[in-house]
């Protein structure tokens, strides 16, 4: 087999990391990536190259999507998969980017009555099982400007993507062999039930009340906290904080 042909195959299978100039510019604009140690930065650079090679970006509604913004989206999307590697990016190929909030029309069929009702939601992000990652560019940029406020739309939606690798979202992603699925389910269910009870009683909560919507939303919301406000998450539930550290790796957020 000619060496040049073999090199072309390897380049397809394993895309190169981000180019020097692209990496430096993206790193300078992404505080979460800046605070990673050198080893994790190198892995992030490699994963971002894989992401950009394998995902197709589609700017919608006149969204202005430069090469630099694509790289910044890739960097943040790859933060949650630093420990899982490229295999965690499988199963989907498209990134849809709106300039800001976008509307989604939904239909709900009531099985008892047979009535179909339609509603329109205003979103800043969405993740479909085996479908696209959908983002509001305005909120992506806001997260870069305010990285430690407990919110990050890309990490939230990537948590859903990780959750859906083994089927419909249920708040339990595919865990590495070193982690106990039973321990995860027990800890997360207890924390979710506690939050849901507090929200139902109108109590103030450290975790965004939106997390009480469902088990999968709880996982996505606490994933945002792990990356951007881990001290708040630890005060809210130390067991969940420990499990997310084991799953994602240490948070780069300042103590």
C-alpha cells in the first residue's frame, strides 16, 4: 500500500487538531478552555478538530457564522466529551445556528381524549436524538462573555446529546466502566426529587427550577453548573457534584 494513500486514510479517520492560529484565537476567547491544564487543552484541541471535520454548520435566518465562531462552538461542545473521546460525538452531523432565540411549534396528542393541541416554544438551544444540535448564537456569545454565571447553552445541549447516545433522554448517559450506574441513578433521582419538591412548594433553590421539568433536564442543568458554577452545585448536592466530576473531569471554574 503506497504511504501517501495510507496517510490520506489516516487523515480522514483522525482529523488534525485545530490549526495554530485558529486554536490560539479560540482559546483566547473561551475562558473555560483557558483554565484547563495543558494536557486537557491538548485533548480539547484534538477533539475540536474532529468536531469541525465531522459536523456540518448551517447558519439560519441570516446568522453570521465566521470560522472563528465555528471554532468557539466546537471548543465548548467538546468540553463535556474530554473524558469520553470522539466516540461521544457519534450519531449526528449537523449544527443549526440561529442569530438569537428561535421558535419551535410542537403538537401534543392526549391519548385519553384524542385531542391534539399545538403550542409554540421560544428556545435558545435544542438537541434532537440522532438529529441536529440547534443553538442561538447570541446566547453562545453571552456565555463566552459571562462564563461563570451557571449557564452555558452549548454544554446544556451537549449533555442532552450524551444522554441520548443510548436511547431517549433519561438523565443517565453512557457511563465509563469505572462508574456505577446504580449509584448514579440513586443519587440523581434523590436530588431530582428533592428539587422537584422544593419547586412545587415555591421554595428558593440553588439549582435552576427548570431542572425540575424532567430527569434529563436535571442532568443538563447540573452539567452547566459543573462547568461554570461548581461551588453552587456542591452546596446544592455534593453527591451529584462528585459524580459529575468523575464523569466530566474537574471543573475549570474558579473556586
